[in-house]
C-alpha cells in the first residue's frame, strides 16, 4: 500500500515513489533518462547512507528500464540545498546546467 504522498505524486505528475519508514525518493523515467525529484530521509537516519541506498535502488530500476542517465535537481534557495549538492556530487553527479531557479545534475549510469 502506498502513502497518500506517493498517490499524489503519481496522480499529479506521473512520479513513482520508493518508500521506506525512514525515507522516500520520487522519480520518473523519460526515455533513456531517469529524473529524481525528491529525496527525503528522516533526521535520525541522515549521514547513514540511506539517501544513497535510495539512489542505488532507483539506478537499478532505471537500468532495467533502459536508462543511461540519472538526472537530479537542486534548488539553492531551499533549506539543506548545500548538503544536498554535496551529497549528490559525492554520489557521482556532475553539474550540468542551471534552469531558472534550479541546478541540474547528471550521472552516467550506463545502460
């Protein structure tokens, strides 16, 4: 059974959700790209590699679907943006471009 938030994300924008009691990730596969929109990990589980566990799981799903690129987003004006950017770069994302108020990051995941 999915959460109300997962149902909302699916209904509103076609985003799929990976959920655990400690956090979640929303994503959407578009052609050969897998776009990751939101990652949330409860405070007590942060700095325990849980966000990377979610990313590892979505990479596996993306590869199975024929994707070769993971796309992530960072909104610099939001709380935690610096930490999110540092974590994304540590995971292997590279800066790609700026689009309006967000930064786009990409990671080659093969295919």
